[in-house]
């Protein structure tokens, strides 16, 4: 895999073996971060981190600190090795946890940007709501979802900004404006 842009642009790293993760394509990652724009100084969480692709892109684009969360031990090991390879261990916290349990145990953790790329074969809407709750007021939450899923956040707290379709994936952008 390759980092699309930023200070680490062009650097390569490894993805976990097997099919338990579905790393986001370079095209979609590039589009995602193009829409996000300048994220310098912001905090980011990469939920369902898998390969860590979104975490590494965020660090490459000057996020102040990134938390990568995944349940899979192999994915966590690869993310840690890649963080060392890329020299970004000081800007990355890697957490092995079920995202629902992590959310329940860390209700006060909030981020400027929440990136949520769940496994497409078992998208659990209840987990998506839990992850979105970790967005700071005025922060952004972005979901990468299969194109056929019908999902939206409560309009009382979130405003949908846009939906971008990319064949087998869609990116859905929300801004949080209330708790």
C-alpha cells in the first residue's frame, strides 16, 4: 500500500494478510482527504482501522494526533510495525479493542475528525452511532460504506454535508453541531 499525499506521500507500508480487512483504495483515500482539506493540528480517530491506511494518511497531512482502533490482532501488529517503519509512533496511539467496548469505556474521548470504515460484510448501524458520538462539536465524522446501505445520523445532532460514490464504496460526510 502507498500513502497518497502529504509529508509521507509515496511511502509504502504493508496491509494485513488475508481478507479480514478491506483497505480503502488510493483513489477513495485521496478523495476523502481532498474533501477534508487542511487537517493540520486536528485530532483523528481511525475506527475499524484495519491496515491503518486512514491513520497514516491523516498523520501525513499533519493531524496532531491519531488513534487507530481495531479488534484484529494481526491488523494491530501490522499497524504498529508500519508506524515504526514510517517513523510516526509519536503521533499514533494504536488500540486493540472491539469498537463498541472501547466506546463504552471511553465516553469522554472526542476527536475533531472521526473516520469510520467498518467491515462491509457486517455493517452494524448501532456501532456507527456509537463511533459518531466521539466527534467533537463542530467536528466531522466520515463513513465509508457499501453503496447499498441505508444509514443516516440523527438530524438533531448532525448535518449531512455530502455523499460521494466510488463504485463499490460511498463516503458520507457529517458535521456534528450538538450532543
